[in-house]
């Protein structure tokens, strides 16, 4: 067929983004050794080993809670599972992190209500709105309504964050003091840091990981103090995932855009 008759077919972005975000070639040829390497088999953009680990760990946590093998409540177990899956999908730049994250918001709203961490409870409501925005932005927020790529935080955004974070922390702390919150300052600070991180995540900015790391470092001892050991463990896992996320997203940022 001559090139004049060839047509460029552009997939619908909403559907295409549910596949692997950074697809690799089906077959890789090593010219120095003459060997042909085939990548691991994938399903919905994740390799089968990842899926097996995610499902196995999730089922074990849920079964332990439902069967009473430990004192961790069922709601906290569901929060652990959905939270862990969500963060890993973010690390992988997988758009399904958003619906899983919305489910996670519901579980943590109940957990924080019971623990009187009112700022974190209210944060889940804000997360619901940001989750819907982020989902749409990741799918349609790129050039010509294509999938969004990883970028750096702009100067205007940095100035806005530098002004908003201390002011918002102070205002929220004053509110929590009035409602007898469990840890007014730390609850306020982590809430504001998390909102800043979530905004940058919705915009797919690389620096979102720095804000998540700062928040997680505080969250772990805070939740241990509130007798939420599994949630504290979850945020310790989040912290490790954030370090992996920085590396993965940096690679994605350096990868040149491929026009199909």
C-alpha cells in the first residue's frame, strides 16, 4: 500500500489510557549478543507477577480481619488494601489508581471519624472531588485532549504552595482546637501537605512525591499514637512506595514523547 493511502489511526484517549501507560516494544533484539528478549506478560498494564502479589497480599489482610486472626478492624483492613493498591498504581502511572483511590477515601473517612482525626476525615471528602478531577485530567488533560504526561511544578505553583501551606495549616489548627481535635497541629499540617501533594498528583507533577514523603514521615507516628497500627504500617509502606515513585516518574519525565 502506498504511503499516500495510509491513515493514522488515533485511539480514543479514555480507553487507551487504561492499558499500560509506558508500553515497551513487544520484542527487543540485542545486537551485541544476537539474543531476542520478550517482556513479561501483562494484563491491564500490569505484569502478572505484580497482579499476583497484589491479590495475594490483599486477600491475606482481609481474611485475617474477617476471621479475627488479629485485632485490626475490617474497615481499617479495607483501607489498607485499597490504599496500598492505589499508591502502587500511581507509581506505575496507571489511571486505575483514581477509582481505587475513591473507594479508599470512603474507608478512611469512617476510620478517621472514629479516631476523632477530624481534619483527615474532612480531607477524604476533598479527595473525592480531587479524585474525579485527577481522573479526567490524566485521561484528557494532555495536548489535544490526550493522556497527561509527567511534568515539573511551575514557578507560579511553587509560589502559591509556599504561601498557602503555612497559612492554611494555621487556620485549620485554630478550627481543630475549637472542635477538640486529637492532634490539632500535626493533623492540620499533614492535611495541608496531603492536599498540596494531591493537587500536584492531579496535574501529574513530579514533585508531588516530595509532599507525600513529608506527610508520610509525620503520619506514621501520628497513627501509632492514635492506636491505628495497620494504618501506620500502611503509611510506612506508602513512604517506601514514594521513593520508588520518584525514580519511576523521573524516568518517565526523561523519556521523549512518542507520536503514534
